């Protein structure tokens, strides 16, 4: 009985080996034996069907490695940048996009490569508390899209994202300025709000920055500066709640918006209202 079971076990083992041997015979061919087009389509399948962007990026890279001077290699390189971007592997996405720009600067997809490069920075700046270096890099990369490829389909989107990133930097300055203001560090707060007024005039934060300057300058007893901030606020943002509140602050001190003295706000007022740049 034991011998019979032993024979059955042996037969089963041999059968299993036969199955494994059969499976081994049907394994996928090595990439080196495939054409550039075959590897490219395999990478596309991974990206579009299995949603495996990381594996797709690796396969697109194999096209470039095995067929470096082919048309498929060029197409694979931009797709590799896209696959890495989809996988949120922003560093590798930038690397692939930059290589595409370096190798094929006059190609029609160079604009898209530059746009992907910009997005790889832009998508990481959604939180105000993050490192602002990413925001500056996003602005630089987006500006390149706008200036180098103004007629491309990506230019308008780059302009919108540039404005949002620019607004983001102003928001960061405001956040820090308000922090200092609440703690009575008025000079430090003024320095932050000044950056917004001087460097980020086109953002949505300028009106509040001027109002906060009124607060800070009044707290320091610098009435002329507070009045100048009120005058600029009234000239550009009279219909806003920031002007109404700022005007009330000045009135509470018996002051009116006015331009007196020769400080930096007075210079801003002369530039904005009178067009005097010298």
C-alpha cells in the first residue's frame, strides 16, 4: 500500500514538472528579441490597460536603450516622461523631459516636454507651507513654456498656472506677515507686506497687504506711512472691504488717506497714480 502511494507521488511530481516545463516554453520572449515598435506598444499597454505607469516608464526606457537612434526611441522618451509624471515620480519625469528638450529642441513635442517639466514642479506646490523653492522653479519652467512656445496648445494653460503659482508666493508672504503682526513684530511684518505690494501687485493679496500696512504703521506711530498705504488702497481698491476697514482705522486716529513724506509707499503712489518712475 505504501509502495503504491509512493509510485503515485512520483507520477504526480513528474506531471508537475511537465507542466512547469510547458509553461517555461511559453514564457515571453526577451526584450532584445522584440522590435522597437513591439516594446513601445507593450509599454503603451502597461500604461493604458493595466495602469502600471512605473513599469510602462521602464519599458519606454528600454526602447531608447535598445534602439537609441530610431523614431520609436524619440516617441518613447516623451512617453517615459509622461509615465513617470502619472506615477508622481517627478524627478525622473523632469529628467526624461529635459533629455527630450536637449535631444529634440525643434521637435513638435518639445513644447509638451517643457510643459511636463513645469507640471512636475507645479503639482508639488499646492500646500502654502511647502518649500517655496519649488514654486520659483515652477514659475521659471512655466515662463519658458509661455515665452518659447507662445503658439503651442500648452501656452494658455501655462499662463493660468503661472498666475496661480505667483499668487501662491504672495500668499506665503502674507501668511508670514500676519504671523509677525499678531505677535507685535511690526517691522518684520511690514517687510513681508512690502514684498507683496512691490513684487506681487497683480495678485489678489495686494489689497489686504496695504490694509495690514496701515495696521502695522499705526501701531508704530508712523502716521504718514499709514496714510500713504490708505491712499494707495483707496486709489486701487476703494470698493473693497479692505479699504473700508483701513479708512476706519485711519479715522479712528483722526487721519485721512494722504501722501505725505518721501518713503517707499510715497514712491509707489507716485509711480502708480502719477506715472512718475524717476
